[in-house]
C-alpha cells in the first residue's frame, strides 16, 4: 500500500488529498471500519511517495475539502456523534503512525480495526452502567414476602443460583418455606381473630416476627409455648387475647415482663378469670393505657383495683365489667387516683356497686364514656346522663381495647386495623 499527496509549496493552501492504492476488499474495510478523513481517489493520479511523507509530517497544514466532507457524511450513519468523530480522528492518527513504523504495509490496519471495536464495546458498557445508576431497579421495591412467594415456584438448583445475585436474595432464596427458621417476617401487625390455625404453626410465625407491635389472637387456643414465643416480641404495644383458652399465669407473666412498651391489653373472658389474678396485676407494665379484664366474676377484688391504680397511673380506658366482687371502694379509688386521666370506664353488671355512687364520676373532667349496662333501667340511665352532661352514658356495649377494628364495633365505615387503613 502506498500513499500519495501534494505538498503545499504555493502561497495558496490547497486541500491535501490522500490517495490509497488498495484492492476492493481492503478499501471497503478501511473506509467502513476506520472512517479515514480524506478522499478515495483512483490509482491513475498517484504521485511519488516523498509528497506523502511531507503531508504526513505536516498535519497542521492539511485541510479537508468540501467534497471530501460531503462524501464522508454520505457514508457515515446519521446517528454518529461528536465523540465518534473524535474517536475516528484518533484512530486515523494512530494508523498513520503505525504505517510509518511498518514501512507502509497494509497489515497495520488489522490492529486498528480491533482497537476501534474494543473502544466501541467499552462505550456501550459505560452507557449501560450509567443507565443502571440513574434508573432504579423495580424488583428492589418488592417486599420480602412477594419475593419469597415468587422463589417458591423455583426448584432448589434455581434458588441456589438466585442466592448469588445479591445479599438480600442470599437470605431469602434458601428460605422459600414460609415457616423456615432462617427467615424473619418484616410485619408489625397480625390479626388471627377466630382463625383456624394450629398452635405449632402459630409458634413458627411468632418466632419470626421480631418487630411485631400489634397482635390479636382472639378466640384461639393459646398454649404455654405460644406465650413463650409471644414474649420474644419485645416491641409489642397492643395484645388482644380475649376469649382465649389454655392460658397460663406463668406464660402471661413472662409476656408482661418482656413487653415493656405495652399500652393496650385485653384478657377478657379467658380461662384466667378462674384463677387468682394477684400475680398478673403485680407485673403489669406501668405505661399501660387501656386494660380490659372483664369476666373476672369471682376473682377480681377491691385490693386488685388498689394495686392497679398505683401500678398504672396513666390508665385512660378501663373495663372491669362482670366483676361481682367489686364494691363502692373500687369506684372511689378510680375517681381519687385516676380522675385526671380516665376517659372511658365500663362497670357493666357489677352488681355489688351502689348505683348512686356513679354520680361521683362528675368529679372526673376527662371522662367521656361510661357504660353501666345491667344495673339500671332506662329511666335511671337517663337521670345519670343528665347529671353527667359531658359523658356519653351506655352508648358502647362492646369493648375496643386492643382489638384490630374498633370502628366496626361502633357502626362506622372506616376500614382500619389498629389505625392503619385497609384497602
């Protein structure tokens, strides 16, 4: 391969043309892969080699003719950018340098071709990496439970491959069993009210809910092991164990000792109503704000209420209905010790309390709800409501303490679970 060009000897600078003497295949490879800036002319006008070296030795005096630019633009794709043009110029300079080094042989074009391919591939990788940084991966938005369900359709070999994707998949992929010991649920509220679930399955779930805050196990059979698993959820704030069976005092004490953030507790009408409740009141958290201990017909006594008002000074809602042994003394202790905090009191069917003592609740400025079903007729309830104008008397027949959907109990249409809207 030989070069030919015209040396700029005149005062007027003319565009320098580069002539390539190649066969047809080499010409096509050269022009398509390198994009040489210049013209491809016929071999008839071939000057001597000395002018070629002069034109190469003085690249600043070379200029590009308008015809050559048009020819290049017609051959170059319209999607080429400034970066592509700069890359072609750099490759042209590199090719000329290698050609001078090899004495003008055509083998040097093969190396330049590989250089161009490598640079193009690198630019595509950089472009793809930039897009990955700017665009968020949608699969990272999916919660762990959804990914767990998706990976559950994969076999063991596929799950092993998926575990190599990232650290998050490494923890989830081997644990497609929803009750696996290695997996922990990121849920904060569970409602198992009257659910058909075994004690063992309930233990498996509770053991993996380390950040659980609200739980309702109403109507279930709760063994001592379930209470032990429940005590591991130290962040619990609301516990509903209404109408549960097989509860143990030692298990409940363990739960009360570990759950220091407990604010609402409902243990109404459980099997604990037949046992001595002194130990339960001893370990009640001091920050509890709502308590339902209804159904302790023959076990809840006045000294238990005395221990309660001292242990829980911030109590706002209290339900001790169906407690036959409570007397006027318990009512007076509630008014004297919790008069500035109590907002709702339920003493329905507490037949040992004199109905006239309910007028003492007028000394409680924060009281808004008072329920005394079963101890007064309609006329007496109207008289009591007139004496307590700021209090709604006998308007809530059901207790909403620690229950997941209190709005449903009061006839409203708000679909909430512990204050969270349900779609």
